[in-house]
């Protein structure tokens, strides 16, 4: 058990790395998609709507296969400047996870933006703030406050989702766990070790999200 | 370009459709198992016994905190030996192997059970307290109070939540493809491998999943409409 523990621990950096890179990239995508959806112009909101529908309606594993195997079928992609990224399972994993969290979080952010009371926007207009300033100084801070609890859940889902990249040969926590299971045939033991590592990571995320919520003065619904 | 989807032995059309049928079958049986588990563990979470509450809490925390893939690996590699171990206690010494469908149903059912537990618990909690009190005052037994008064209301309130669990379950079944069950995901992998047309087959798989999602949305929406007849939403009051 000790031996497998130390082997599986070696996968933690890769899991954390993939999760943090795609989460950060995903936030930008999510804000862009959310703004497109509430823009009021059909030309902007429809593509955003279908993008979110497509991503939320299909399994992540399928999206990963599509990016990793499906796109590489074409000559023009293999010759494009994106190829150095798309031929690496690592970047395919990050691209897929970024797109996925971008779609899911855009809904959270959209909900947050829509919950900002119109009175605030009108008030800041009356005070002479520009549209951009209103967004940065009024809408965004309130949105963050509203969206944070749901976004905490999304972070946990991302940690869980990152396990799928083990299927395209990346040796993160689940990848190493699977290799050990198929060698030793001790599934329960390895499950306990890998599972506790994931639970620990998610527990730490919950603590940080709770701290941030308290700092921002979010009252817990009881 | 569409020759590859011909029906019969020349194309992959019928195989892909069978894959879709398998996905729907394994998702439905997982959802049924999940709802059953959900009812049991929701009852545990609402019980007065600390031990039962603790067990249910540990179950939902573990399932919701670790990757689905790990749960599937646990059952895939350990399911058969667990069943054989149980069989040995009852005196059966032979070799038992669970098929991919059973393993998949148990694994995804266990996952959707955790989500169903929360949905059902929330639904029971949102039945007004007066309903319980009136039932008791009218002399209903515990059994008929829950069977005739509480359960129908819980079913109605839980329906939208169960709809969400169904979407999660449907997508989770794609992960069973790693155990060899030939559903949409596995079938499109096989077809993509043998025709060297991964793009077309993964696109077809995406369309199949979206179709199933769309159809099930229609079913759940009409069920919701049917069972909320005569109820006014709280916002309307």
C-alpha cells in the first residue's frame, strides 16, 4: 500500500497542472461566452447558445476523442500551425477541458450577471460611469459574489474530469492507479489510495472556496 | 462520404444505431438502480439514527468527490471477485464473471444513486410539514402516510432534479466504453479505427447523444407538465 501510495502521489502535479491551466483559460472563454449570450444580438447569442448546448449535451470523453483523434484525420490540420499542440495528448486534454469548463461556467457567470439588479446599473449610469467602468466596477464584483458557490462545484467537477486524460495515455493520478491495478490486481487498495488523494484535493478546494465566500461576505443558505 | 453509414454488412449505420440503443438501455437501468439507491439513502439521511446518517453522508461524499472513472475501474477489476467472495459465503465455489453491462449498470447506478439521494432528500424536505402532521392526526399509519401522502408529492417535486440526474447518467455511460461494452462511444471508436474516418464517426456519436438528450428533454418536460397539473408555482402566488 505504501509503495503504490508513493507511485500515485507522483501523478498529483500533472493533475493539478492540467486542472489549473484549463480552469484559468476556461474562465476567459466562459466570460466571453456569457457576454455573447446576454449581448441581445442574435448573431452573438445564438452561436453561444448552441456551443453551450453542444458541450453540455455530449460526454467529455467523446469531446476528448473528437479533439485528439477526430481532428488529426485531416491533412490541413496536420499542416496547420496548431498541429504541434493537437498532436500532443497533453494539449488535447487541456483544450478539451478548457472548452468544457468554459461552457459550464459560462452558464454560472451568465446567471451571476443576470442577478445583478438593474438599479445598480442605472445608478452607476446616473453617476456618469462609462459602460466599461460599470461592468468592471459594479457588475463584475457582484457577479463574482453571486457565482462563487456554484463555481466551487465546477472546480471539483474539473478535478474529477481531469481523470479522463488518463485515457489518452497521460499518467496523472488515475492513469498511474489504472496501471498499478492492471499489474497487481488489487483494485480496492489502489481505489482507496487514489480516491483519498482526490478527496483530499477537493476538500482543500472546498476550504478555499469557503474562505473566499466568507471574505466576500456571502451568507450561506441554510 | 455517407457510404460508411450504410445499413447491413457494408456500413456502420446499423451498428451505430445498436450502440445508441445500448446507451439508452444501460443509462435507463443505471437510472432505475440509482433512484432505488437514492430512495434508500435519502431515507438514511433523514433518519434519526446517527449511524445511518453517517453511512449515507460518507457514500455521497465519496461518490461526488472522486472521479467516475475510478469507480468504474474498481468495479471492472474488483466486481467479479467481490461477487465470488459473497457467493463463497453462501457455499458456491465456482467461477463467476460479471458481464460489461452488469458492471456498467452497477458502477453508473452507484454514481447516479449519490446524485439521486440529494435530489430525493431535497424533495422530501420541501414537502410542507403540515402534510406530515395532518396525516398523523388523521390516524394514518407510518406506512400509508409515506406511501399515500408523502411519496406522490416527493415524486412530483423530484422530477426536474431526476431529469438532471438522467443527463449526468447518460453522459457517464460513455465511460463504460473502457470496459468493452459496445455502446455509442465504443462503437464509434471501433468504426473509426477500422475505417480510418474518426472525424465522421465521432461527429455521428455527438449527433446521437444530442438526439437522445433532446428526446429525453421532451419526455421529461411533458411528464413535468402532466404531474404539475393543478399546482401553481410559488412565484405565481
